[in-house]
C-alpha cells in the first residue's frame, strides 16, 4: 500500500492541475473492463464515502522512466523529504550527492548484441506454433525523463516501453501489444545511503490501441522543495481512460487504451541483463515456465512464459458510517488512511471530507486482511474480470516475512515463481506450515462474477528442486507432491491438480476451485532412500596345498638292491645309495 501512496498522490496532483475530479468515461457496456476507471460513489456532492479498486496493472504501466535525487532532513526524530531533483544521468551531482535516489528504469529493446539490460524479444505461442514478435515503435516515442544509469553501481538506464506485433495475432482493439519491463528502486532514507541496485523487477504484456487527442496529458515529473504533505516530487500517471500515456507532438497527446488479451495465446518475454533476477517471483500467468542461462560474457538471459489469466476486479464504495467495524477501526487508526487520496471533496470534516480510492500494489498480510472486509462491502461480487499477463520479483522484506528466506532467498539464482488469477493474494513465497508440513498460500477474490456466477480460481507454483529439498531437508531422490484447496471454513474443495518435476524445477498447479478466500496447501513428499546393502562377499576357495613331488632312489647292500620312493628318500640302515 505504501507504494500506492506515491502513485495515487501523483494522480491527485494531475487531477488538480487539470481541474478534474473524477475521469468521465463511457458506460461500462461500451468498453471492456480493461478500460474501467472508477467514477466515485453513486451519491455525489456528499462527503464521508470511501472506495476501493483492486487491480495491479497500473503499478507497471504508470511507472515511466524517471530518476530523482532525494534529500532528507530530520524532524521529530524521523527522516522526511526535504528536496528532490530530476536527473537525466546518475552522474548529475544532484543525484550522485543525494541521500538516496528514486528510479523507475524501463527496459528498452536490445538493438545490438552489446546492449545490456534490455528486451531481447517477445514470442507468441498459439496452437504449439511460435510466432516471433516484431518491434514496431516505442510508446511513448520520446520522454524528457529517460536517463543514463551507472553500470558499476548496477543502476540500469531508463528507457521506453515498446509496441510489438505478431503475424496473425489480433485482439478486439487491433494487433498491437505493449511490452513493459522495468527495474524499480525506492528513494527512502534511514540515515545512511543504501545500495543503489534495483529492489524489484516488473514486467507485463498488454493488448493495446492508441488514440490521439489534445486533451491527453504529457508525462510530467515535478520536483523541488517538499510541500505541506511532506512530498518533494510528483509524477502524473495514466488518466482519462488511458492505461499508459504517450508523448505530446505539438499540441496533441497520445493515449494507450487497454483491451483483453487473446486467451488462446501464450507469451514469452526474454531479457538480457547484468543485474541478475534472483530470489522469488509472483504474478498473473497461466502455467508459467522460466528459463535462466548465462551468455559468454556473464550476462543473465532470462525468459518467462505463460498464458494470460482472467482476474476478477473488486470495486466498491461505502459510506464511512456504514463500514464493517473491523474496516472502520483499521482505517481510522491510520494517520492518513494509507495515503491513497484521489481527491478531497471538502464536503465533510476531517477524514470524512475525503473520498478515497485505494489501489493495492502491495500484496501483504495487512492488505489481505483489509481486502476481506472490502469483500463484505462489495457483497462478494466482482464488477468484471480483466485479462492479465504480469510477472514481478519480490522484495527481500517480503521474502523474510514468509519465514522461508533460508531456502528461498537467493542472491545469485531465481528460486521460484507463484502465479494466480486471485484478485488478492499474499505475494510472499508460500508459508511453511510446521504442523501440516505443507506450503500454504492464501488467495482471495469475490466469490461471484458480474453475472452472479462463481469465479473459478487457478494457482501455479514453480519451485526450484534445490529450494524444495532445502525446505524439506530432502535428499536428491525424486520429489512427489499433493495439492489441496481448503475453504475458509476448513472444508476441502475439489480441484484439478497436476505435479511434475523436470529440468531442475518442480511444477505444481491447481485449477477449478472457487473463492472467496481459500488456502492452497502444497505438501511435498519423498520416499525414504533405501539403504545401500553391501553385496555379500563371495568366499574365495582355499588354495589346495601343492602335492610334493616324490623321487625314487636305488639303495644297495652287497648283492642286494632296493628301490626307495619318497619326497625325500633315504636309504635304510646298512644300505647305500647306488
């Protein structure tokens, strides 16, 4: 939720600058749910209402490239923003001398083999046939906020998103697909300058079309002295129905409109990077596969593939006095209700003057708890389902909170990816349940879709075999697994599950279960290794003693002669050997 604070407050500033309160959209029956934007509570011109919109695509497409030098000062024992500067290069003294830097570094397309931290390519897979993507153009084609990083500090360059096409692949809005991949580094400060390498990697593939109109805003980042709210910079995000902003040409702006992704197509994104993707990933993919190799100069070649999933969208408004008590107490205990202000109608007093839109992008335990209260407000019903293809990494804090960091937190390799179509989930790796000896994963969505039918869930876990063996202290023998779906009331659900292990990865999936808030329980097992029985030694037959060779001598006494045969023949007394 805290990152949402940055995003939504920036949206607030844009709305105020444009003189707008809530974007005006066409009715929902003329546009797909991918283009939905909230229009506020049904009751207008009355304060004291709070709203929710849960969908995570905006965190990616709203994060255009930008680099800011952040300066802090201490007030009342806390470090607060003092001033911020926009930089076009990390070598700008405003950034090199800063207490910390904030950046979103969007990956551009690789133009040559020497290019690093870039998109090698995108592939569509339909009916088993691979269709290489064709790069068309960047979107926007230019920006005043792209920047040069610093390879020695693992600060990537900030580039531009890209539009691709695939021969024979179309969607409702045309044939263009926006590919977005970026590295993110937050600009917080705790008294000492932190590492400047990225904290998170985000990627997404979106079906899109574009529209040009003078009313569409250009990308803007405003920085300077901190204002009364304690923020030293603002950046506008997508508005007026756009899910991504283009660039102004003359007096005409450009807007990216989102459309449903074709459901019969899988997509593969491949990047080349000097900043290794490590630890754990999560996102919105169906039956994901990942592949990591290293090229001849040590750069990581990372690819992730999967189909899009249909994610239910939760949107609801409630009068503050009618909130569930748990939600009311939870929100009123916050100093700023989480900080996700869209606009303030000034019609009430204190917090009741704020109409609040909360957009989750932090899928943690607190967000999950709050989400369950909002399900109650929405009567467990979604407004629709969006087709989504998203993959992102977790922060180290999220890894540590799961209690599995010893096995899943890896600074050199990726240990796994978990994906689901659940509207809300806990993004950290599955929690290891000591009592059941299982990996437990919490997911939640409205039970009903917009038509009152059951929403159907899916869940995929790809876990490195090495990480699984670490968690369970298994040997190198093959691993087997079972997946069960446990409803919030403790009853078991029936779901289709598959498990297999190949190429060093364990693949597990569960499909066909229903919401609201089931727990996916994965239990790994392994047959005890059979002790190696040493073969019984075969007794070597005792060697037969060699038979001594006998000789014969002739012994004489006078005219009498006698032959004596023995091993050592000796003539009798009185006889002489002849």
